[in-house]
C-alpha cells in the first residue's frame, strides 16, 4: 500500500507540473499535498497499530524542527511586534508551510515509507522517469511539436516544467549523477533507455542556458570527486569524461544552434564585465541585502524574520538560498540548513566503504548529487523543485541507511561464521587422528 502511494505521489507531482493544472483544494492545499498527508497518516496509523519505530537520521529531523520553530517565532514577531509595512501573517504562514513543513513531510514520508533497498531503487527510477517525461514534454513544447500544458518559454530561454530556467536546470543537474548510476547498473535495452533519458535531461539544461546550474554542476562535481577520490580512478574519469562529452555533443545538436549562440553570448567576455553583469545582477541584490543587515547589526545573528524579504524594498528574488536564509532567519537558518546537508553527505560517505560495488555506485552518486545541489543553490533560488528534491533525498537516505545496516549485520555474523569454520576444521583433524 505505502509503496503504491509513493509511486502515486511521484506521478501526480509530474502530472501537475507538466499540465499546469494545480489541482488546488484551497489555500496551501492541493491533491498532491492531500496524498502526501495521506502517506504521513498511513505511517502514523501503522506505528499506532504496533509497527516498531526506529528513529533514524534524527539530526536532520531536529534541524528541520529547529528551523520551523524559529521561523514561526520570527514570523509572529515580525507581524505582531515589529509590524513591518506590508507584512501579511497569512501569506507568510502559507509560505512557511510550503517551504519548510511540507519539505520535512516529503522527506519523512519517502524516508520512512520506503522499506527496502529494492523499493528505494524502484522509486528512484520512477522519479527519474517522471523527470525524463517532463523533459521530453519540455523539448516537444519548445519545438512547437505540441501546444498543450504549462508554458515553457521565456523570451529566448526554455524554463521547463519545474519552474524558471534556473530552477529546472539545477534540479536536472542535481539528478544527473543518479542517471549515471542507473545506467551503470542497467543492462541491455535498459542501459540504452536510461542513456536516452539522460540525453533528454542534458538537452533541457542546454536549452535553459542557466549559468548558475552549470557552475553548480562543475564545482559540485569537483568537490565530490575530491571527497570520493579513493573510489575513483583516472581510467574511469577519462572514460566518463569522454562519454559526457559525447552526450553533451548529441544534446547540443538536439537543442539547436540558437541556444549555443546564447551560451556563447552569456559566457564570452565575462572577464571584461562588471560583477553585476557576470552575476546577472545577483551581486547587487546580495550587497543590498548585506547593507540592510549592517544597518541593523543584530539581524546578522537573528535575521529580519520569516517572509520579510519582499517587504524590505526588494524587487528581485535573492537568487541565493543561503543569503535568503541568512536575511530572514539569521545564523540559525544558515547553520541549520548546512548541518542538514552535512549529515546527508557524511552519511553517504561513511556508508560507501562498507557497501558492495553495485550499491556503492548509487551511494557515490548521492554524494555528487548533494554537493551539486549545495553549490547550485548558492546562485539559484529554488521553489517548485524542492518537492522532488526532498522526495529524492528521502529515498537516497533510505537506500544508504539500509545498505549500512545490512553491512553491520554481515559483520556481526562474520565472527560466528569464522568460529563454525574453525570448529569444523578442528573436528576434521580429530577424526583424522582417530582414524590413524
């Protein structure tokens, strides 16, 4: 039942974003949220009926709880004590629910709702398939092959179905290592199928022309390569470097010359441009935010309060997840979020040495994926992709935790196996001596 419900949530997520239906049931509530809360309720019912509960990755859940509690407190202070002009408590409360509470519920439902490594791997493939179908729709819509569904074009760039061009490209860049792991684990036609899916994803990245996503992909990959260097070899790096170059070349041909020209325009002459031009105006926004915080130094620690960005005179989004957290939630927001990502990466890294070769491929892909995301959101502010990402993170952590638990069981059983083998050898020697 739970596995089917998780499959259904993924399908509804993709359906809603592809066709742009929304399926709203009211303020802050939709069909996909209803399914999500149904999954959470089902888990609570199972535990109430006697299913044993094992608390895992509690540090992540504690950090989420701290962020939610602190955001709630600052939200009421901003509304009832400080009275920021234009600040609406109801709007901020809905934003808090969507951004933090729902993210935690997505993580916990997919983490605790998945039972085995096999289930986690199946759901990961289902998530990749849903993203691939959305990418195929994006390409078809951008090329004018179809004309239904959510709009995907903004001027000369392709947004995709997961938000604007930066959001869509960052989500796909984060999932590319998982595509690689699935391709490596597949055989025959399955490998070709997932390779085509990966090419579609790269095409959408190229059509989105997102420098933030590409910077996250590049530096996140380098960072992960440094951390995982003991499991990588130069031969494998050259092999996959050549494969990625070939995939990118094919994707560039599919994307078309127009988007390549845009890339050349956006990257050529960067060294001659100002910081504002290089960052597409991001640096000016960040400096403005920092100056506002310097005018009220206590805000460097406490932040201005949840949902206060848009009432402080900004006309543009922060385009930086960390700056937004710092501005609104202060050091609590930044440190809490960094601790969550630190736990994700260290959990995967400590599991890799004890995992089998087939499982290690996926676990290393998770490390690459998390670090690409961690770097990418320094230049991109995500909204819609977080539902997919926290579902993915829940599945990735279930996979990792189960692999680590299985390795511990094997280590615990190993002494007994060695003891039985030693007893068997001694018995054989005794029988041999009696025969003589």
